[in-house]
C-alpha cells in the first residue's frame, strides 16, 4: 500500500524522472528529505524498479515491429524467453494471459535483417511457437499512470523525422537508459567526456 505522500511523489516522477528531489519537494510541498526517504522506501519495496528514459526510436531511424506469440502450453518457455532477452533488437518483452502468451517489440532499422532474424528464431523454436502475428507500430501514446486526469499528458513516440546523431549521442542514451537519474557529471565521467 502506498501513502498519499508517495502517490504525490510518484505522480511527479511519472511525468519527469530526471527531476531533482528538491524540485519534487517544491511541487509537492514536501521537504527534500521526505522525498528522498519515500523514493528510497519505494525502491526497497520494489514499487520503483528503476528510472528509464523514454526514447523515441523513430527519431534515430528505428521502426518498431510488435510480435504477438502463442506458445504450446505443455512446453517450458524459459529458454525461448532467455533467447529473446539477449537479442539486441528486442526492446520490450511482455508475458500475458489472454489472447497471447508473449508480446515482443523489436526495434529495427533494416526490415530484411529483422525478417531474417525472426525466421531464424522460428527455426530454433518451432517446437514451442504455436502461432504468431505481427503489427507495425506507427505511433504510440504513453500516458503517465499516477497523474490526475486533468494533468495527464501523453508522450507520443513514432513518426519523427530522423535526427542526426553520432556515437557519443548513442553512448549517452545507453547510459541514461540504464538510470536516467544519474547526474550529468557522472555520465560524463563514464564516457570520458566533459559535462
């Protein structure tokens, strides 16, 4: 059970995870120490699993292919799930109950390379995959969960113009994606660059 104070903090973090504890305190009328204590408590309880960066992959030239998979029920899927987790192109892996057993989002630049990888996957795990279907994601709206309806603004991902980027940009994104709350000076030290 989360408290009203924790809900206030989560609503701010849900909109912008890089915001400082001092700014969260100002927005929620709480002392910074209370914010810090509650965030740590939520992390210890497993409510907060991490702090992720929302990256619009279309701006980097990637497309999202979502695969909906049904598995044969009498087989263990552990090896298959482990295989999917290690694929660099897999960005989201969801286990479901309902119409599908797994939903997997692949982020790819080269459709032919994706098809080749998918058909190789089918060859390796044909004993496990009962059927599957595809969907090409054009645009998706991501809504903050803990935000009151009048303040609920979607982050839209997809249909972006390709942006110029280099290796440093990709390295920064990879570090931010692991923990977007990491201070800029620490990220700069990790990649041996100045802030």
